[in-house]
C-alpha cells in the first residue's frame, strides 16, 4: 500500500520521518470531532452551492459521500491513517476516494485552521449543553430529596466541630445553589463558544464569494467571529470552559466528600446502597463509598 501524499508536500524533497508523524499527528484523539467535522463540511458545501461556487451535482455527491462516511464511523469500520495527520484530512481523503474531484472542491474557501476552530466550537457547544442538562438533573434530584427531609434535623459543622442544628434538606439545598451558579457560568461560556470562525481561512479570509451568515445559520451559531486572525488563533473560549468545569468539579467533590464522611461509622448519618460501594481485600467489615 502506498503512503498517502501530504496535501502540503509539493515543495518538499523527502518524506516526513516516522518520528515527526507520531509527534505531530492528532488523529489519535481528534477523531472524536468527526461528527462535527462532517456537520461543518456539509454546511460549508451547502453555502458554497448557494453562493454559486459549487455545482448541484458536486453538492449531491458530497452529501451522499458524507452520509456513507458517517455510517462507517458509526460502525467502527473507517480506518484512520496517521499519515493523513488529523480527522479533517482523513475524512476529506475518504470522501475523495468515494466521489472523486468533487471531494477536493469541498475545501474551497476554507483552511484547516478555520475548520478545526469551527469543529472544536461545535463539539464544545454540545458538550456544554450536555453538562447543563446533567446539572439540572442533579439539582432536581437534590430538591426532591431536600423536600423529603425538610424537617430532618442534623448537626451543622464548622471545622468539623458541631456548631448549630440544621435540617438535612437545608444542607442539600446549599448544593442546589452552587450548581445553579455552575450552570450560569456554563451558559455564559457557551455564548462565547457559539461564535463561528469559518470563513477566516488560514488567517486572512478568502477571495471566494462565500456567505458566512449562511453557514452560521446552518450551523446554529449565534454570532460570527469578526476578526479573521482572532478567529483562528485564540482558544480562550476553551480555557474559559475548563475554568468553569473545574468549579463544577469542586462542588461535586465537596458533596462527594461529605457523603463519605456522613456514612462513616463515626458519623453514621446516612447509608449508601451496596451497589454504589466496594469493600476491602483484608478488612471484611469495611464498606467504602465510590463517591471519591
């Protein structure tokens, strides 16, 4: 089998070393972006057709080929190639193998720079939505449990010393408040994630008559990145997400630790079902919560 030629290899006189391939290739982890890469490519193709850049036949071929590739990915039969570096080139090469030159024309007016920035935003946008749904589910469960224990008295602690009596329900509702702020931060972060960089190309746009507003509407972006350099070069939205996510984990860790303390024999406030616990290999009396 011949090694796939790099799309950028025209000016080079020798092949890339295997070490460099291993070091620079991202297909081992960015293949998780495949669904969003296909989604972005289909919207880009639709826009190119509406702008008169891509023929109806090419658009139909791209749509057909992408549907087949999505099915292969779903079935786990698509063979990812390190020689093709990343998810974008793997999918584009597979598309070209299927439909010929129409697959190459899909990349008209875009670069991998704005393509990957778009894919990451699409992926992260969906992940944030999922996290927000999970936060809401946890809040609902805590509110329901708090309602059952509105009159269940327990000691409130400061520095692990008994301080004032509170209800168990009141204690649980503290986490509802924390998670509410977490949800607000996620919602605020999502607004900045939901801006489309596609159309920035490598760094300075393209001379093709693309319609960024059309693509943004097809991909349900709320806004368009206004500066092409900023669109492809900055990942502050991802750093902002990690900060918000770390606060979610702080609150979940705090709740988990309290559950561990509460079920210990020295406290004995709660009992966690056996299916959520494990034991000890040497001490048969031990019951360990898996909250940690």
